[in-house]
């Protein structure tokens, strides 16, 4: 694969910077902007305006749009203004609109490769220089770390793992479960 801006950004491991909002995973905007500036210093972005306003109110909700340009390729993301439950807000505040602008910025950056896998439900970026065995080893290490936090952490990490990777690592699951159960048992003995 050629060394395009997309392939460079798609190869960045963002897994330590993924945050959760309910059942949804997302990348924090300060991290996304920092990685974008480090890996694509020519990048620019623009909050689109609608009659001078940074949002558009419609019958089905309020929307914002952010366009990001990397290596002369401009991609934009339209994002609804949502509440903490990801439901449209009828009368959004300036804070609600700003929050949606930041989410749209991160998703527009993702269209250029950075953290795109997060929105596809995968757990690690596809690095064309890594073989599947190397990626599996990374995921297995993450699963082992999760098992040391107990069964709930392991279950969450396992569910977040790409289905094809789960299939390849299924033989390791019993050992991971045993390690997680030992942690839970040790904690109950000390409680």
C-alpha cells in the first residue's frame, strides 16, 4: 500500500484514547486534532455556516457540518445536535451545538483515516505493515490486561474485539476467563 495521508492516519493506534458515552465509543477531539496535526500538518478544517450560523435547524432536528482537508482532499461530516442519550435536542444551547461541532470534527477527521475503525466497531487500526499474527498478539495482550481487572472488564474487551479476531483468539478465551475469575475470587476473599 502506498504511503498516502489516509494510510498514515489509518495506521495510528487510537485505542488508548477511545472514550465511552453510554454504549457508544468515540475519540476525544483534542487527541484527534493533535494526531491530525502530527501526521498531516497541512490539514485544515472549517465549520460550515448556514445563513451565517454554525448550525442548521430543520423539521427533523438541528445539524452542524465540519469539513476537513488533508492533502488537498476535503471531506465533510454532517452531525445532528444530540443529548447525552444520542437523541435529537429540540432547542439546543450554544454548548450543545459546540459539542456537536467537535463530534463532527472528529468524524470528519476519521473520514481521512484517523480512528475510522472506532466507528466501524473494530478495536485496532489495520496497519498494512503488520501481519494478522502481530495484530492478534496486540489484541491478546489487551485482553490479558483486561482479564487482570476481572470478568466484567474481560467481557467488555472481548465484545469490543473485531469478530474475525475473536474467531482466531477463541482458543485463548478459557485461559483469559480463568485469569479473570481468579481476580474476582481473590477480591472476594480480601473483601
